[in-house]
């Protein structure tokens, strides 16, 4: 089996606000925009995010409630400009940028749906010791 792509769909009642959050804060680009689904893509990357109207018929019943027990991680080259932009936009900040023991600097924000978004940047080269080493 070969996986051709994988992405998360954020189910929401606030499509425009959610789209604008990821576009304005993180620089995602809109690839498709309708009244029930929005596809976002990161510049220069295969990373994508789907935003889907919570009550749409294609959303499984189990996914129509408020998400819990997960968070979204977006790795950028430098978290500091994103932090400055988050403050400028009035984005709810859960945790200011903090250096972590495994070589990343991380901040946590909340999107318009209450989804926790981990925005991280490397502070040291990745190693297998912490579960990731590029091929």
C-alpha cells in the first residue's frame, strides 16, 4: 500500500474565520473555497489543511462535536515572527515561545474553534534520539 497524501479536516461552524486564521497567521494559501469546504496549502510544502462545515453530510457523525484529545502542529523556520503576528492579530496565546529539551522552540495558540495549534521551529538539528532524523 502506498499513501499518496494525508491531511486533517477541521470541522467548524466558522469557515471564513478559520480560513483567515491559517492564512493570516501561518501563510497558508487557499486552493479551494466553497460554502462547505476550504482546502489550504502551505507554500513550498506538501502540507495541507481541510476546513469543513461541521453539519455537512460528508462529515461523519462522530466528528461533528468539538475536537478534544488532539492538537495541530505546524513547523516553521522561525517561531518568533509568528508569535509577533499572533499578538498583532489578537490570536489567543496558550503558551509563549519556549525552548524544549528536544531541540525545538514552541508556542501554542488557539484557532477560532478552540483547536490548539503548536507552532514550532527547530533550535538544533533533528536527531533519531527524539524520534526524527531526516533520511
